[in-house]
């Protein structure tokens, strides 16, 4: 089997590439190195003993995308991660987000739909906004996004759904990730934020290692048991495995609907304070933190109903929050040694 992984040197893409290679799949990684490091290729090889094919291609360049699909005419599937993903940045540079996330998607959809190559799309629970009812199912109504980044996920889903309707031989799975955290158990690959991390776990690990003075807990007066926001944190290894099950499903069951949506979470929420406590329990380290003002635009509570993915794909999260946080800490210590 030959699979194209766009954004395959990024955080989630690199973990998925490792699992694919371990299953004996031929992996072609496409990445423009905009927010990823070429060293990740060596790390993937060190973990798996196999070096994926690497193509440095920017999906915004339609001609390069065409040439890529001409070079690999026998692809069995595509997993599409390549996208910008910072909410705050997207508010400042909306056109950059729309051009890259929507333009890039359209450029790969043209050959994929023409050739009937199945697609897995990385979407986000951000499409739900603050849901009225919890846990969030795939039927929970979507809310207009509060950022261009979020809109690119909603539009991306719509564009793929429309493409499935228009092309009966084209099939896709849209995975709505909840909050991915943690790193590969070898600590060779993980999340490598550029600049000041915006997400909780990389900010926390950088604080504990001494790169940041203190972690600010954004909001402590919300209507939750301890006043802090609640999220569904999922180990990146579990999330990666969900892509493998999705691919198996797409390739083996041609009877299923041409475009299916799945939440990927653990089904359990943790508050920011619970996460800090879990980190301290898992690592024995103390987290310096302070209660601070809410972050504008934050969703208060989000956690997934994972019944559908369990039932249809037979996938269920295996790792605990403690294991995820321990792996995030091992990864942070490793980055500190090999920046
Ligand atoms: C964020 C994005 C979301 C995106 C997801 C990808 C925002 C507003 N949302 O989700 O669109 O799909 O990342 O991973 O950026 N927190 C702190 N202190 C910090 C950082 C975060 O208390 O320094 C809190 C937040 O208020 C939130 C929780 O930690 O309650 C998780 O935050 P974060 O990791 O940024 O994820 P999301 O906001 O859920």
C-alpha cells in the first residue's frame, strides 16, 4: 500500500507516518517545512528503521501538486495534515490562512477526486464552538467559527463533502480531533512549537523546564466544578491509531457512506487544574502556575462522545492522561538536550 501524507513532518503527521511505516505501508511525506523540521525525517527512520520518501512541496503551487501526482500515479490513499493551525495568527493573517488551508486542499482534491483516491482530513472540534449539549456528538450543530483558522476547518469539511457527492468514486473520512497531547514513547518525535506556545501542554512543559517563568491558567471563574475550562485531551499515539483504523475502513468497506465524520477524543473531560495535577502526579515535577484572566474566545467545556468511532471503526483511546503527560514531559526533556 502507498499512502501520501501531507504535512507528514508535523506533530500529528509524523506520528501517523511512524505507525504506517510500522505496518509496512510505503509512505510518501509531503511537507513545505513551513512549520516542521527536516530532522523529523531522521527521527522517523530511527524509530521505524525505514526512511519514508520525502517531497518538499508547497500545496499552494498547483503545478507542483500536479507533478507530484504524476510522479506517484498509484497512490492508495492520502492523509491531509498540511495546514496552518494557530488561532491567533489566523485572525491577523486571514488571507494567508485561507490561501494555504483552502487553496492547498482544493489543489489536492482535484487529482484525488479524479483518480478516486480516498482521503482522510484532519478537522478539529473547533468546528463545534461552545456546544449547547455535552458530550459533543457528530450530530451536534456547528457554530460560526470565531477565527479564520476555524472557518478553514468548517469550509474544508464542506468542500470535501461536496466533492464526495459530485464524485461517486471518491470517499473521505473527516476526523474531528479534540485536544492532542503527548509524544511518541521513544521521545524522538513530538510537538515542536515555534515561538511562544499557545497550547496548554507545550506551555506547561516549557514552564516546568524553565523556559517560561509561570503558566497562566486562563480563567478560574467559569461555571465548571473547579472554575477552569474543560477539554478532552487525547494522546497523540491514540489519535495516530485512529487514522490507521480510518484508512482500513476506507480501503476495506466500500459499502459505507462516501463521506463520514468521526470525533476523535477519549470521551472524558479534564479541567486545566486537573491536568496540572495529573502532570505533577505523572512526573513528580511541580508546575509553577497562577490563576489568570480568561482568554478571549475560549470555549468553556468540550469533550467528545466517541460512540460512533468505537462502533464503526472499532477504535478506542488506550492511553491515560497521565501517560500522555509523562510522554510530553519526556519529549520536552529531550528537546532541551537536542534543541
Ligand atoms: C486550541 C485552539 C483550537 C485548536 C486547538 C488545536 C484556541 C482558542 N483554540 O484549542 O481552535 O483546534 O488548539 O490544538 O486557541 N490554557 C491555559 N493557559 C495556557 C494555554 C491554555 O490555561 O497558557 C487553557 C485554555 O484556556 C484551555 C485549555 O488550556 O482551557 C486548552 O487550551 P489549548 O491547548 O490552547 O487548546 P484549545 O483552546 O482547546
